[in-house]
């Protein structure tokens, strides 16, 4: 990939930036260096490497979904500092 003025302008537009000419030149040089570094990855022979699906062999362990008793209405209300009209009352947060 070649870094040119149109690419820099597009990035400037996407990032909502206004760059000076010197900043554009610095960005061009930096992006070219970054792209060169990433191009080294393409040189690595990965033909004998299987793609990873997981970083390790541990998978999600799910418990069986078994119904269990829950709190009664009185127990729930007992945990609330204040109840108004059968609803939790909380401090006002919006003016």
C-alpha cells in the first residue's frame, strides 16, 4: 500500500482533524514505516500452521439451567431503603 496525499486527506477527514503541511509529511512517513513493519508479517511462512480458534483449549462451561426459589416480594422490599407506590425510590439524578 502506498501512502499518498489522497489517503492522508481521507484519514484527516475521518478523524475530523486539520493537519498542517508539516504534520501531513510526518504522518506520511510514520504510516509508511508502520505499513513496512506489517508487511514483514506477510513474509512469514504459515502454510503448516493451523488457524487458532481459541488461545487455549478451555471452553465455556455452562451450568444446567435449573429453576430455584427466588426472593419473596417482602424480602426484596426489605433490601430497598425506600419504597413509594410499590416501586424503588431513588434520589433524583436529572434536573
